[in-house]
C-alpha cells in the first residue's frame, strides 16, 4: 500500500526530485538551468558555489542544483550528492582537449555511494558551434556504454537556443516516474 501511495504522490506532483548539474567550467551549466526555468538565454558569470531553482514539468517538480565547475570547486561536488536522483553532466561539445578530464570526473562521481541510484543525463551542449562533437562521439569518449549500474542518456543541445532541452526534461520526468 505504501508503494502505491508513493507512486500516486509522484504522479500528482507532490514530491520534489533532486537534480544536480555538474560539468567543467564554461560548459554552459547555468545557462541551461535558466533556459529550463525561463526558456530564454540569460547572461551568466562563473558560478562560485551553486545556484538552485525549482523547475516543474507537467506536475513533476525538480529541485535543480547548478554547481560551479572550476577546478577548485570540484572537490566540493560530493557535498551535494545526498538524495540526488538525477545527475546532469553538461559537456562543452567543442572542448575536445578536456573531454578526458570530464570522463574522469564523471566516473569518479558515479563511484560515490550516495549516487548509486542516480540516473545520468549527459547534455552535449554547444551543438550550434562549428566543429562540435556529436552526442554519439561524446558518448564514446566518456565510455558511457561501460556504465551499467545507472540509467543514462545523452542529449545534444544548445543552451542559448534551448534546442534539445525539452527532450531532456521529458527524459528526466520519465526516469523519476519509472522509479
């Protein structure tokens, strides 16, 4: 009976789902957060610490934490992991040089006990830029196929135009409704 009640509460939107947005500096994390919220591109500056916003998608509520990606801040990411249901990893699709570093950070994160049940959404941002890697290339470089303990999805997107972001919100909603 308790499981049925919890499912009904989820369907009717009374439960908030925790999401963290991570990625290296300048990947577009904050721009994506505010594109989710306002459906407009906003001018941002580097995030020191975090930003948090509530986003609703058809009666499903997400509390989204955007965490700064500078090297000095990455050690503190783990302090945000508790109760996280979805990890959004934002990747700058033009930053080929740092993709190995992104892969290392992703796999380090997913090894953390508090994220063992979290789903992973990789946003291949900056698809509007010449020479950007495709979502499939990014998936291969991040060795996502080796991730078997988490459901994951890669979505090509552009934070400035919002392209690809509605599909990513739909995927997030389907994940929390399925759990």
